[in-house]
């Protein structure tokens, strides 16, 4: 937080009178309002209505940001969730499926969060358009999965993409190629909010444009924005009118997030007769997931607690795999009627995530964001389901990409399943160094994807290339020193090896 903002917060917290704090808050809100009005005045008439909606939403978020002090959870109030509030997936699967599963499927809408760019992997444009397997993109695989469902059960499950202003245009262009597929595809845009100067707490944008120099002035405010944007787009009401009852929401880069008929059946035909409005899929933590948000019991409600909300003194406790055993996969099942009811009452409560960033020119800014799962406490009869790890297969880096491109997985109707030839179901730990960060560099360094069926751990650092038909088994560490280059020859088998410097191969 900026020195100005810190001093302000300090003064506000130390001030004996709430009156003084209120005056400062009002001044900040007034200054923000003046700036936002100036921005709105630059909107062309055809953009006026939705720009106004966006800025109103932002104003509410900013107001709450000024009201809140310190971490948003009281650590002492955090309790373990009651036994029955997080169900094991096996128990839900054991109920089997009814004969009328097609009529249940017809009540479902699949929503993919498609607001992100591929910049972290060195790609331009929407992340969903990166090729992940046999030339198929994330979006291709998603469409194939839903098309397979619709054909198998003779149903009409639509796909809805929540785009951002960063991804909307490119995504819409590509959607034309699915015009003959058996999936209705709808899109809506999440809000566009102004970034705030960390020093002045005022927007850095001077007008509504977001191209050219102004691209850095705006941001999509996290996936928690789905509730308001979905509702405001009119699409929510249209889908309810068509008889749809639940949405299954997930990140488009999570290749494990496929429609699960057992979970859907549990929602539509609950064993106790009382429907859940919100189901969060969680899975067991490993050492790689210690920062993931976890489900807790808080003031008699299920509540998602993210690492950013944890007081510093308790961060290590939060990361503990023994105390907090599960984390949120961001695969969520939510009742459409509940979203509509809560949105109309303005009753969806999500903690604000303050995301600090430094722009290319060195300017420090903050983004105010929210997370979709944080709304769980606003819904009635919420439930966690502890699902197998295979339902969480995110591709955030080229290290993840190597796993999903390899023979660890087979591809069938858009879904990846782990090969039966792998003796244990855990995924190898892969760490590719900075020479592999960008997709094009990564692809250049592998003549073909190595055999990973028996791999446990792979670390690669420096200027390393792989020839065709390489096999990696056990623990393999390959480190090229600065200025050196290592070429792993075609057909090589590395099992429990350390390769360093000038291609010396040592037993591990």
C-alpha cells in the first residue's frame, strides 16, 4: 500500500474520533466520484449505459475498500467444517444415476471463466486459444466435451463464456468455427474497472478508451464479478426462462473440470430432499497447493478463506497440510434462481482482494478484485465435495503443459484421463526453468514430448534441449551452467540421473 494510503489508514485507526475517519473517507470518495464522472463524460453514446454500470459497480467496491480495516477474518473464529458439510465424492458416486439423467442434464449450463490472457506463458491473446493437446486449444477441448455429452444423452447443455474486455473480440472471432457443433455457445463480458494509483488512490485512466496507451489503465476485477455481470447481461434471466436450474462454473484452463453426472444428480435429487444452492469441489492438499483457499466453518456458515485474508502471524498455520487438508479447485455448482435472488437483494458478500501491481513504466497501482468462491457464505445449504485430484488439472505454466501433452494422459472426446499404464495416480512434479517459460521456446526445446509414464520428479534449468523419443524415469535433474548447453540425445533413457554442465550423467 502507498505511503500516503498507509499514513491515511494509520491516522484513521489512531484517530480518537470516528468523525475524523469519516471525513477522510468522504473526501476520498468525493475525489473518486469527481474523477469517475470525468471518465464517464468521455464515453460515446453507444457505450454510455454499460460504462455507467461498470463505474457504479466499481464505486461500490471502492466504498467497501475504504470501510474495511485489516484482514477480513478473525482467526479465532475459524473452525473446522462440520463432518457432513464436506462430503466424500465416493459417497455421492455410490448413489448411482437415475434413468432420467438426460432430463437432469437439460437443467445444466456450463460456464467457463475466459477472462485471462496467455501472457504468463508468453502468448498474445486469450489463454483459452493456446494449443494444449494434438493442436486442440482449451476452448476446443471444452466444446468437444459438451458436444459429446449432448450427443450421448440427446441433451441441450449450453456453454457460456465469461469473457473480459481483453479476450472478448478474439474469442468471438474463433467461435464461428463451432457454428456446426452441437453446442449452443453464449458469451457475456465481465466488468471493466479502472486501476488505482497507489499513492493518490485515484484512477489512472483519464477517459474510457482502453486501447493503445490506455490498455494499462483498466482491468477485469476477478471472477467474483460473475454474479453481477451474468445478471446484468440478461443471460441469467433467459436461461432461467428456458428451464435451466444450475450452472457448473470452472476456470477454462482446468482440464480436469468436466461435467460430473454424479454431482449433478446429487444437486437435483438431494438425499434429504433439500437442495444445495452452492457446491464447491475441494480436493486434498499436497505440498504444491499450500497457498490454495480452504473451506472453513465461520460464524455457523461454510466460508472460503484465502491466504490474502490470513493475519501474518497465522500464515504458516494456514499452509499446514495437516490442519487445513483441502483446498478449493474453483469448480463450483450454483443454483441460477439463488444468484438471481441474491443479486436482486444486493446480498452477495465477497471479501475484497487488494492486488498490488507495478506497471511497465514503474507506476505502482492497486486493483480491487473479488473471487467467485468467496460468495459461498451468502448462499443457503452450501456444501463441499471432496473430489479426486484428477478433477483439478490446471495449466498455468509450460511445466503443466508438458504433463498434459505427454503420454501420462490419453484424450477422449475432449477429456483427459490418466493412462492406466502409470502405476500410481499422482502427477509427477515438474519444474522447467526460465528458458522454457514461453510456449514457443518450450516447443522449440522438445523435438518430441518425452515418455513420462514412470517419472516422479523433473527439474530442468538453463539451455537444455531434448531429442526425439527420450524417456524420463524416477527423479531426473538437468542443469546447464551459464554459457553451457545440454542436448539430451534422441532415444536417451534417463532414470534417477543428474545431468550437469557439459553433459556429465551421474546416478541419482
